[in-house]
């Protein structure tokens, strides 16, 4: 927990705040004391969000949903002020960690504990369903392990059976690793069986430490949930039948919550649920810290000594940083914190829980914060970056600087099954280290295990993560972004109350030192549907908000000029989506939303920076030409990509199965230059389609989970050149061998990633099936994001089976793909929190935007 700050309220309704449990872009959660001295958790929403009536509607619905469920199974609602200037919700404080925290700190649960856990959750779900609700987001971080059993929390995106929803049609709501197949398909009518599927996934995680379909990007998770079998390796044999039944694809074949109670905890064993030792002894020992810390705070408050420093008496309770993303308000790696109230306010901030889906089943269509319609998003008065997950990652990737996970079915199995209480593995840096120890060959796995060389020794000392410099800015990790402009790293920084800079600041870091190149400049809230959502040339940095383009001098960040675009300002009622700068190409800013819905009004614009005026606009339906015979516009989703180089932007048209058309568009006119049907079309019954287009000056590359290949085209003519490894045919390789996400072209080589490795391909090959340049590249548990070319090395974030954080930076030799160095990465807010690598085009350097809230600079050719 954090100490109270001067700006914190002295009273929230009838409750007196004692400490901060967590703080994020949307609000704060306090540990507070009731008038009778009882500890409570109070969630407070920022006033700027409260100005949006749709947001208040969502908040009232959350309060109503939480109140309708018996408090025996949840955190009971004590009071609420949904109509106050800053809406708030108070619940009982449950002194215990989340299931995510328990498994993270102590390893998988034994069978007996898992059975009691499953029965308790099943009983909670039964109560939720009896109240006429479907939870829709059951996951380990939404289960609190209390002394008397598990509690299910967070009703922020719950759904009334047979009632209306505030989400948009076609939006996938929930968490990719635990969502049911029907959620992944965005079926409009979910049933209680959807929560039973999620319970099966939670039990897999509880007993193995890994979700049922492994770890990976949301688009891959969605595909695997719908089409692949779960991995039950490590689930106790006695529990496998019931867990397997929960994870049936057909909801009609799943057990009811009553069935689960009878199977997991038969009536003769029901007394086990009330045992005080239902969890391992080490977990119960940790639980006492929660109660002890709260008792100290409450005592200090009762004696009149509670103040800004009172949180220090919370013992080992960890502080929850802004952009925490851990729904339990715990900071991984530190001690326990308090129980969250339903609907954690941090959960929708950018760069946070990557497990939360804010995308669509059919591609980059209408995006949504969980439980919030597109109109609600459009009316968000603060214009902060809120959309993460599958759409955010796709949009950043499309602009040439994104990070992308590949499918990894078995990621983390080895690490997750380590004995509870085991010491940190070799290579894990200490918190006081000034430079990391050499990593070991065990840091990577499978057929071509790399040998990690010792960390190179430059002329200056390195930081804890072997970086040359670091800067404390949370730029969103894999869902954020930054631009390299000469010797500056430019981004827009959305600060929170725990951060030293003002909200919505234009920042510039010197790429040699990491120091500020000019003081942060407060700018109008940037409309940033995803990624960095700014652009720059040799003179200016461009931002966009509320229909206006702003230009800022690159030298000192001062205001240069602004001009209206003619696009409507998003409001809760006009249907205008949240648009932002998707890129700068050919002297034109392309302004558009992240995804498209046929009902949207004119929301795409080409803005000429020389004329400082909009020269063309279009509706989403204008993108839907030409359509192949038999493909209806209502079944088609457009994907817009603005590359960093070249003179065109690109649009891929896809149905619910695969890409159907690829076109190159003139940015000066908005007219098609070329369009061709996609010959790698594969009718494999898939419902998740997230193609990624990467453009360079001379080539266009297309990858997606369905074709599985790297498709290559001539940028000027659109003529197909080659596809690795299948030619023009459809994918035949297994899902973990399919290429997804953006590629990186350097000279005559293009680097692409599948689930476990980086592959180097020859650009100028005459073979229609492509030519691989590496015979046996290093294999990893998983690949996190696009690689970065740094001198004669390839840098990429990888997943490893050991270490406090399962992510590390791998440095590969560009001649053979073998690892030459590996550096640990700081732990993010969740086990799958990815970082973003931004390569410097001017020198051998790379900058890592970490999910933990800092920028690391590697200004050397390792």
C-alpha cells in the first residue's frame, strides 16, 4: 500500500481513508475505516470520467450487479455514491491475496486446495447466475483467496441474462486466456455455461501455473480457444475429467455449477471448505500479513495518528504503482496488498493487463473497453490512452513499431511447477544490483539451446538490466509507442497521481543519455486509440484531439500551429468513434479510428501537413471495395495500415475466415492504386482473423494466423512475389509454426517470427516458396513482439522458463540466428506483460518501453 497524499480526500462518504491500495488513470482505491472502525475498500472514480453520463451508467450497473450477489461469495457492497462528483463504491475488505498472487508466489496448488477452490468458485458462480448475471471475466486475478474460502470479485463487465449490454455487437469481452469459445466468437447471447468454461481455465492455472492454452497474444489465444484442445499437462489426474468437461467447446456439454459442487467436493467432504487450512501453510502465513497490516493502520487511525505516513505500518504490503494492471492492486515481486473492489479502475488503462481483450473476434473492427460501448469510449473526456489488448497490439504492429506475441502452448510450464519457496534461479538480478550477472544456457529451451555469453563490458557501468540508461516514464509497454526523431525519443506521456510529470505531456528523451531533451510540454489530451498515435517529420511532432491537428516544434516542444480537420468531435451520442493519427506517409497524416464499423460516419481523413488542411475524407464503407463475388459488405472487416516508409498505405479486407483482398491506397487522394484478391485464402472455420501488414519502400508483407505464411508483394504494383513456406497455397503448418505479427526488413533480409523463433528470409529470392537464410535458429519458449535490427545483431524479447520474470531480451547473430547475449527484463504488472522494442534508425541502439513503467536505453552494438 502507499501512504496517503495531500490531494487525497479526508473523507469519502462516511469512510475515512487510511492508505492507498492502488492508483491508475481512471481512479484510486483506498483502504478506509468505517465509522465503527472496520476496514473497507473504497474505489473512487476521477471527476473527469464522471462527466460522461454513459460512464456513470456503467458504474451504476456495476454497483447494482455487485449488490445483487450474496456477499458470502463476493466482496459485499457496503455503500456507494454513484452520483457524487467523484463516484465511489465501498466494499468489505477481504484480507487475502488473489489466486494469481498465490500461484505467482508459492507455485501451483495441491489437489485438495484446488478442489476446495473450484467448489468455492462454483458456489459463487451459482449465486451470480441465480441473481440473473453472467460474470464474463472470471480469471485468477478476480478470485481472492480469503481465510474462509475463495471470493469472486469484479462485476465491471457483468451481463444480465436476457438484458441489454453496454458493449458493441461483435466485441469480445473478457480475458483471452479464460474466455469461452462463444465469447471469442462474440456471440450476442451468452449463457452461464460461459463462466463454467472460465472456471475450468482457472483450475488449470491453479494446478499448473499456466492458462489452459498457454501464454501468447490475444489474437492467438482466441484462435486456440476456439479450435485447439486445452493442455491439461500437470492437472491432477483425479481432476482432469471435470476440468476437461468444463473446457468443452460446446456449452451444452459443460457441467452446471451444481454438478461441479458434487464432483469437486462431494457432500461427505464438504466440511473441507470450512477448514482454516484449505490452502498450503505458506499461503496462510502470508495471509496473516494482510490482516496485521490493516490492523496497524486501523489502530493508528483510531488513536488519531493516521496521516500521510500511516501506510508505513502496513507491514509488507506492496505499493500499487500507476498502470499496475494487476486487478488485485498488488505489485508483483512485493508484498501483499488489499482486496480490490469490483471493477478495478486500473483494468482498462493502456499498458496494463494484457490478458484483457478490448478487441473484436472478426479483426480490427469496433473496439471497446470491457463493458463500454463505442459511443462511451468516444465520449471519454480525458482522451487518455485506454485501449489495449488485441486491437492495440495490432494497430501498433501495423504502423511498423508494434510488439506481438506468437502462440506458445507450453510457455511457463517448467517455471510454474517449481517447488514453492524455491530460491530465485541463476541470472535473476538482485534489487540492489548495478549490473546483472551473466545469464545461463538454461535461459532458453528446446532443440537449439543457446549459450549465453557474459554481459559485454562497455566503458561505463551498466544499469540493473544491462541498460546504458533508464528513464522513469510509463509509455505503455507493448501497447504504447515512441518515435525516434534524430537524437530524440518522442512520445506522449499520460501521467497519474504517482508520477512526477503532468498528465498528457509531450516528452523527448536524449537517445544517448536518457535525459530530457526538453522539459515535458503539456499538450491537449491526445486521441490515441492505440500505440503512440503521434507522428513526426524533420520539423514538427503532430498530435490530434477533438478534430484538431496540433504541430509542436521538434527542437523544444513549443507550440507551432494547429488546424481543424473537419472531422466531428466524438460525443456519447453522435456515433463518432475515437480517432487518432495512424501514421504519416507522403506528407499526409492519416487520421482514423483503430477499427471500423459500417455504421460509423465519416471518420477517416487525409490531412496535408504542407497545406495544413484536410484534402479527403471517407466513411468505413468507402474502404469496402472491391469485394470478391459472394462476399457481402456486412461480413467484411477492413484493416488499415500506415507504414513508416514508402508512398502508400494499405487496406486488407477480410471476412470471418481469412484475408480476401489486399489494396494499396494513395495517401494524397484516398484512392486505390492497386488491389488484388488474396490467394492464400484458407477456409479453416476460424473465427479470429488479425492480419498484419508491414510496408517498406519497396515491399509489402502480410502475415496472419490463418495463412500462417509470410506473403510478399511489390509495393508499387501489388504483384505477389513469394510466400514462405507455402507459396501461394493455404497454410499447412501447425499453429505454433505459423508466422504472425509484423516483420522487419533490413537490406536483403526480412526477419519474421513464429511461436518459438526468429526466422531470416531472403527478400530478393526467386523461389516462390521463399528462402530461409538460417538453418537452425535459437528456439525459445515463446517470442514476444517484433524483432529489432541493431547493427549486425537482432534483438527480440523472448519467453524463458526460469527467472522472476518470464521475459528476457535475446541478442542474436544475424549470420546464423544463434543467441550471443541474453538480458533479464524487469517484471511487469502481469506474467505476460510484454515490452516494446523501438530500434534507432540512426545508430546501433534500441529502446525498450517496459510494462513495468520505465524506458531502457541500449546505446551500443552488442
